[in-house]
């Protein structure tokens, strides 16, 4: 062991030297001559403080993997410490394998050092351009949940997750410590968290860094973990200390798995967690030239030495720091690391940067999607039958779960809303994942719980998102049903994941992964139990800001179109797909064959609902409730204003509306005119969400001012469905009134104002009745298309 730990120490010196060089140097990377200001980068970017700790763990994992053959994926929560990862990837040869310019010699080292935080090179945080990465390093808090998602249903995989002690303060990380209760030792891999305690954030102490060993043990023990504290601050042989801890943790993991896979678990699994305490900026000079302490302080967090380009004292201190690693002992005259250093990492696909799960698109298999015909609603005529969209989808999803029972590569994550979103049929095919035993007094009331269940329900949208990201990026498929109003909790995570996908598409060696699919239901237009707090369609607007190569938004108007849409998004790759659908029984408009054609086109004219010929006005809609109200408005107009030529258009794919040169889904000019009439034809567009979303995507189309978009305008409470629609100006009567007024402005010579006044009077009468009776009147609830 002494020889091995001596090689590990040399390996770490090499990696730390490279990390310091990446932050500071553009030339003279082996210090073959005295360091001068022209050897420095003009902009010094990076975070040194966490780098030595990352390398310490990386080196220890290299030893563990080489000794045991344990396939290991590393998730680096403090991804701002990217120089450490780059240094290790270069030393293990993964960088050179994917890019020969990063060869294991002086030229490759110089290129690696120059590229870091350089225009056209590597960014200062971990990103998809970096091998081994499945977690965007630009935002903290989500690494642990991502690690658990990666471990689900991959029984031979160990996912080691470095959690920074600053990151550990975030709410998502706090919730993710309980994710072990969803991880089945029999059918899934293991997660080994490594809490890296170096004591400081950017400018203040961390909470965990100020906790005593006893407090840390109590904290993690109470959350169900078996903590092992690795304190290297005064350790004589830090690498031996970590080796012992990793060996113990690995043995404990294998023991837990053996018990559960053999059917003899002694109790709930108490997985190991390592708490590694190391100095902040380990290896940095004690002070800067002015005497400000650097070592073990927050001053080591980013670039510890300031003014190195202008202050000769700082430049000299930087040179002393770099030479303290004695690079001449680590690299040959040709710049190649010595053999003992190169012998530390494992080989081939066992290298942490080359493990196949880190490029999960290579492992992705097409899903065995069930035929839709067995599950579709029979619709002999528009509006002739009623069905709930998500209750129709549920049995199809259940069959998909059955079809993937052997592969176990499809999961549903949901914040405890599967049944309330009418997808309970899925629980006929699988259970909710839960590993820990229930208290005896409550066990009789729990339903559909099993360790191997493939539905994960936890009241944390952050964890659901993290689980699914980790699952998808390691080659699997999934669906995220969520209340529409609360999915915005993960806005920040969506921002980062959209960036990850966008950049992945630009990396030649990254293979496409299955899309991240949201199914948003419990929409704000139906407030059976909750009020204003449960209204919020803004996630659509959030997703529309993302790159056109990534974002998609679908609003299927009925059950069959929902089936077709979900089938489509589950086949897609490298996308963030938002599907918005209802759950309550409603009129069905299209047969399965019609729904397929309609969804393939992105939308279209419902000829059966409108008038032949050129329209005086177009009634357009996107969304299930808007479709009902728009058709009811057309029905009212046909009876009250027979001379008014009305075209009814439904849009399923919101991104069919931009011009084709702005978005790949945008329909051509001829199709757009077929849907919405010639320039000058007024369009009253009833939209599911905020009107601004439609105005945004219409930008660039000729004469966008003819579109009068109506939608949610932040009015609501706990009330009846019709009252909620009327309060936002999107009831059938509001739409009919807007249509006749718009048509009159465009030249129709009918009694527009008289008709509009009558429609609005009917609206006000209905609102008076519903406020008196507490329910919508039968003329609303019993209306049907005819």
C-alpha cells in the first residue's frame, strides 16, 4: 500500500498542477523558463478552491475501480471546479481519445491548458463538451438527485456524487438526501455521496463545514445513511485514509445488494456516505503578497492571487506555487506523465471519463410503444362521445410499462399526483417505488408500494426533475406528469438542462438521448378544489425561450390527439417536450386516424365546424378547454349570425406558428394562409396560456396585428369553470362577441354590435345564475356540438 499511495500522491500533484496551470497559463505550461506576464491568460477564470478535493476523490475512485473492476459514474456537484476534472480526464487519456489534439505530451498539455476558459475552448464549468459529464456544472443543487436517477435500474453501476458543502445548503440537495428510500438494492445500482467539506462558500462559512463530527453523524444517520468521516486536514497519508474509506463503503454497498438480491435483507438499506474534510484550496500559498490569508479560507475559492499580470510580487508567488508541485518530477522531457502516474487510472471503458453511461445515447434503445389502436376512443362524429384525455392515456402507459418490464428502461416520476391526474391505470402494471418499511400502524393504508416499482412519487419537483435527467442521460426513457401550476418550481433546472441539450447537439461524440417529456395537467381552467394558487400556465413561456433545436410545446385538444402526441414525444430525442392536456371527461373531436393526420401537420382547419369559402373571421384555438369554448362560440355564431363566414382552426403544435425560417416546425406560408386566411382576415385566437406566448411565436408572420389573442390574464379564484373562463375573457360568449366585432372592423356588414351586446348579456346572466346556484347552468354543462 505505501508504494500505491505514493503513486496516488504523485498523481494528485500532477492533476493539481495542471488545474493551477489551466486557470492561469496560456504558455510555458511546463515552466521550462521563468514565468513572465506574457505567459498568463488575459482573463483569469475558474474556481481553485474545490479542485484539489475533486482530484482527491477522483484519484481514490481510480484506485477503487482499478482494484475491483467496479463500473463507476462520477457526478461532480461542484462543477465549477472543472479544471480538476479536465486534468484527470487528460491523465487517464479520455481527452486524447476523443480529441487527438489533447495528446499525452507537451503539445497536448499546452492545448489543454490554453483551452480552459478560452474563447472557443472549454467553459469554466463542467458542460457537455467534457467527457464523463451528465450534470451541468453551472448551477448548484441538483447533482445528488441526478446521481440517483442514473443509478435507477442499472444494478451493476456505482454512481459516486461529489456534493460541495456550499451546494449541500440548497433545498434540492436537502430533499435529495432522502432519495435513498426510493433506490431498490435488488434492481438498481448504488449511489455513494461524497460530501466535500472545505468549509467555505464564496465569502462565508458553510453550514456543514461548521458542524462537528457528532452533529454530522447524527444528521446523516437520521436521514438513513451510514456516515464515514474522512478528515485529511492533519492526515499523514491522505490517500491511504480515503482508500480505506472507499473500500469499506464499497464492501458495505455490495453487502446490501447481496442481501436484497438474495431475498434476505436484514432491514432497510443504510447506504454509506463519505464526509471528506479537506482544506479550502488545498496546496494554495498561505498568504498573498500583502499578507491576506489564502490557505483554508474563502479567499482560495476562485482565483486566489490577484493582479498577477501587473504585480511582480504576485507573479513570483504564482511561480512559486506552480513550482511547488515539482512538475519536472511528474512529466518527462517530452511532457508525458511518468508511468506510475499513468498507472493510477483504470483502462478502457472503466475510466471515469469513458464509462458508457456518461454518453447515454450510446445505450439508448427504442421503446416498444404499444399500438394506439387498442386504446383509442371511438369517435364516430365530432363531439359524439365524451372521454378524459389522461384517463385514456393511462392504460396505454400501463402497457408500455409492461412492455419494458425486462429492459427496465422506462420510468414515470411525479410529485404525488399520478392518481389525481387520472393516470392510476399505470399502477395496474407497476407500483410506486419505496424501499423502507412502513410503520405497522399505517401499513394497511398504503397502496401500490414496492421497492422495484417504476413510478417514483415524491413531493419534490426538483427531485423528480433530477431523477429524470439522470435517467435519460444514462440512456433510458421517462415521463414527468405534473400539475401545470407547480412545474415552474423547476424553471432553473430546465434552463440548465436546455443548455446541456443545446451544447450536446454540437459535440460530435455525444449521441442523442431520449427527450425530457412533461405532461402538464390539472390545468388552471378547472378549479374543482383549488383556486388562484393553482392557476399558472407560464411554463409554456419559459420553454419557448429555449433554442429551437431543443424546445417543443404541444396542446392536444382531445384524448386521441393526446395519445398520438405522447407516442411522438416518447420517440423523440434531445428535446424538452411540454404536453398540456386535460383529465376530466370532455367531448372528443377526432378519430385516431384524424388525430394522427392533424398532429402530424401541427394543426389544421376543422372543416366540419366552420363555413365553406373565404372567412370573414377565423376562430382559432390551442388547448383542450379553448377547443370546447371556440367550438361553442362557432355554434352560437352559426345560429345567431348565419351570414358570417367562420373558419375554425385548431393548433396542436404551438411552434407550427412561427415562420419556417424561424423554427423547424413552422408551417409554410401556404399552410398558414389555409389555416388563418389571407392577410387582413381577423383571427380570434383562444389560447390555453398567457396571450403573450402566441404573440411571441407569431412574430415574423405577415400582418400579425390581425390576431386577437385571448387567454389567461391572471384572473381567478375557486369558482365554477365557466366563471373562471368569463373572468379571463375567454368564455364562448366572449369569443363570439369578439368575433363579430373583429369581422365588422374587417368589412362584414352584419349587426355586429347588437350581436356582441347579446352575447355578453348572456354571459353576465349565466354568471349571476352560477353565483346564485353554485354550479354552472345546464346550458353550459350540457352543451354539445351539433
